[in-house]
């Protein structure tokens, strides 16, 4: 089993910054892709950003230039630095991690962390 521990959410004002962290632990051979999703009230969960083992990144258009995803492979941790936050960034943010276990690749989700941006 794999556990994901998220931290860093909170309440901020527009223009402020937050940094989310997600640390993976448990029994697995390796981690491949890591990413962050978000879900606002009444909306579907959407990809915010993702990063491969080699460091290739992908961002949703609405966050490009404001958010930066990074990872620490030695600590099995993925980060999301969020700058210039806007009220429309308000959502529950979920960590998503793909792992290889006994030859099977599957993903796990964190419990979610609330980010609230006031205008």
C-alpha cells in the first residue's frame, strides 16, 4: 500500500503564494509520474500540473507562468509552488502519484488539501 501525505494548503488573499507538498511512502518499487489535480465546488476534477521522473512538466493553461511543479526523487515528494494566486484557483488540491509495484503500475490519490483565495 502507498500513503500520500499532503500539506501546505490554506487561506490566502489574491496575489499571495502557497506551496503544496506531497510525500509518498509505503511499499513500492519506483515512482513514475507525479502530479496535482484540483476540484472546485460543482466542477470536475482537473489536472493542474504533472512531472515525470526525468523532470518533464505539463501545466494547465490557466496556471502557466504562475505555478511551478517540482519533485525530490530521493524523498519521493512532489511540490506545487503557486504564485499570484487568484480567487478562481480556490479548490481542493489532490496529489496523484503513479507507482510500480510488483510489475504493476497504478496510481494513488492524496486526501486533498483546501486552497482558498479571497479577492
